[in-house]
């Protein structure tokens, strides 16, 4: 698979095969790949926590906001929830480039997951207190949570230059509008 195909396949999934565990070596490999990501001044400031126990996943799940545009949906039902999470931590000392480093490293994780047939969803809407209770990291703060699992839904990209809100149809298919190349390119 070429990179363009991998990027197109790497979507935000919100329904997973909860009972199908991701091997721990696969999760560690994703973090290893994130370690290859470029970062500001090569400081390599990020750290990661892997959450796989059922109890800890339930706690983390209870504090996550799943889909801003799907206002009547509180998240996947039992059996369709993630089988793992990766929490991305950054040092408490704020740097202007921290968010960029988090975004790049997290992209490496989700691309690596997708290449292995594992679905993901990067989440910024989560309860940091709950996250800290199950993934404490003294001197670090939680920046992002990545939900992971084998996919249990269909996600389709739609070319649309007028709408950006994703939606689910009557069959549960998740539609994601994307702008055309002509709209994205300002010059050149």
C-alpha cells in the first residue's frame, strides 16, 4: 500500500471490536514508530501510557467526549468500545511547539495502527483528572488520548466543498466530508 492509500484509509473510527484485544507488542511498536517522528530541536519530550485493562478502559471511556457533530450520541455502546488507548503526555513546562510535536507523533501512531489493520480515533475532549488517575505521569500532563481497536464500522470519505460536518446514515455508515484539492491549494 502506498502512503496516499494509507493516509486515506486512516480515519477516525468510533466503533470497535471491543472483545478483540490488540497484542501489547503491536501497541509498543506504535509508540516506537512515534519515537521516529520529527520533533522540535530533537528534544523528544513526549511520553506515552498504554491502557488495556478492562477496568481502566471503562474509567477512561466515562470521561471522553466522542463526536462533537453527533450531539445525540454519547459514544460507542458496550461491545463496540476501544480495546486499548494510548495516552500522549508532554512535560508540564509549556513550550510553543508542544502541540505540534504531539500532533506529529500521534499521526505516526495512527498511521502505524492503520497499516496493521487497527482503527483509531484521536481525542482531545477527555477528563484529564480521570486520565491522570489511571495513567499518572508526574511532571507531565495529558495532551491527547488515542482510542484503538479493530474496526466495527464503515467510514466513507465524501468530496464536498461546502460542508465539513460528518454524519451517520440510516445504516450506521459514518460519512466524512473532505475538501477537494482545488480548494486546498491556494497557489501552485
